[in-house]
C-alpha cells in the first residue's frame, strides 16, 4: 500500500480512530515518541507540532496498538484499517 501524505489521508486515519471509540487530541507535551495513549480513557494525544507526514506515520504506528475491532467499523474504515495492518506486516518481512 502506498500512503499519500496529504490532509485527506490524515482525515481518513483520524476518522478510523475516532470511529473505534478513541478521542484524538493534538497537544504539546514531553512525550518522546510524538504520541501518548491514555488507554483507560481511550484518548490518543499527538504532539501538536508534528507535520502531516509525522502525524500520518505516528497514527499508522499506533493503530495496531489500539483496541480496534474491525467488525465494528464502517466499510471504508475497515478497508483503511486492513491496509494499515497489511502495510505493517510487509514492513516486518
């Protein structure tokens, strides 16, 4: 899968995470990885100064970590989820 680093792709991934029941926030912080996950509250906090490419890459990295049930996603979001998971599996090889 070839990811396009544009606002539309970012919006799709954000929509996927939000449909999975997570709140996505952009804040300043001292988290080193560019993000923080508050699992009990289902909140994902991205560093507000990340550029679009950094935001997309960070969200792609955390999607497998989140408790997302693909069966509960809309068709478009399920497709995006499966593409992200497939991309990460290819990178492992």
